[in-house]
C-alpha cells in the first residue's frame, strides 16, 4: 500500500474515532483504546478540563474506573491526576490507586453529563466508590460536569 493511502486511512480512522466519541459518550473508552497516540492525547486533553485540580489531594492521585458491563479488554481505566495535567490510561499506569469507582459505563456517563447526580448514583448503588472514606466523600468534588451537560436532550 502506498504511503499516501496509509496516511489517508489513518486520517479517516482518526476522524471516525473522534466522531464516535462526540456522538456517543458511551463509546469513549472504546474510542480511546483504538485511537492513535495523537488522537488519544487530544481526547485526554478534552477530559482534563473536567477535573477540579484544586479539589484533588496534592501530588499524583490515581482514580481507577471499572466498568463491569464492558468487555474485559476495555473494562478498567485510570485517571492519573497531577497538579498540571490529567492523563487517561487504558493500561495500569503502575501507580498506587487512591480510589476505585465501579459502575456501568452508562451510569458514569449519566453522572458526567449531569443526568444523574453523584449522590443519587451512589445511593442507588449504580456507582460504588472503593477506597478511604475521606477520599470517597471528596471524589465527587474532583469532577465537573461535561461541557455538554447544560444541553437539553430529548426525553
């Protein structure tokens, strides 16, 4: 295959991953896992502004998200939150995990979009936080809603 064809197909793949993530937030973990490193970096950057770094403990804080309802290859995700940036990892970054959030991909997305509040998701059992109680209580303040949360969606 000529280099120009490889470039075109890589470009098309990059566009489709970004389009999937934009249209269906439920597909973000799959989209990130299949993205090239440059697209992954852009998607990670898009998630970063939704972290309230002032509310996260100082230093490096790792939050693991476990989605039991998705295939095992894309079940576990980690946010490595530092004072300057946040990285999204689909492989264990090798740092101690401060808190693990377990729940369906749909429920986590509903919280991120503002359809369901953290307290409601926790009370219903839709999300479970594992870790020290102080961090578990503080964790909801670490995240802000998606930029799309205020957008009215059809019911």
